[in-house]
C-alpha cells in the first residue's frame, strides 16, 4: 500500500518498507513515530487529510547532510562573506500504513 503524508512542511510519497530522510524529529533511535496528517492512502484522497489514516515509521538514525557553502559577493566594493551549513535529518523506515 502507498501513501502520502506531511511532516516538516513537506509531503512524502511512501510505501511499506521504504526508507526516507525527513527534517529532524525529536525521537530516539529505534522508537516508532506515527504520522496522522495523511493526504492520501491507496486510492483514497482526503480534503485536506484522510480521516483515521496513519503512517507508522521507525527511526533508523539521526545525522547531518553534506555541507554546503554560502558565498556572498558584491563586485567593486570588497564585500565577501562565506558561510557553511549542514542540515540535520532523521532517517525513517516505514513499518505500516493504516487507513
């Protein structure tokens, strides 16, 4: 079964057994997390969400993504700024889709 759910301001299209990377969640590794903001399950589409639907995921690990460099530059004015950023993430494995 496939579903679309919302977390961290983004929608994720998943099926049972798939692994996804989402915005960092405050949950321990190995614990289960339930998402009830499900946009669609199989052929059911909600307005805005499907009532009674739930996606259960297991937290695999937490980490940080690859570093990106932000460089600001204005020509002829000696303005240069360099900044780095590593976005934290949570890796989830979809255990069950109910709905």
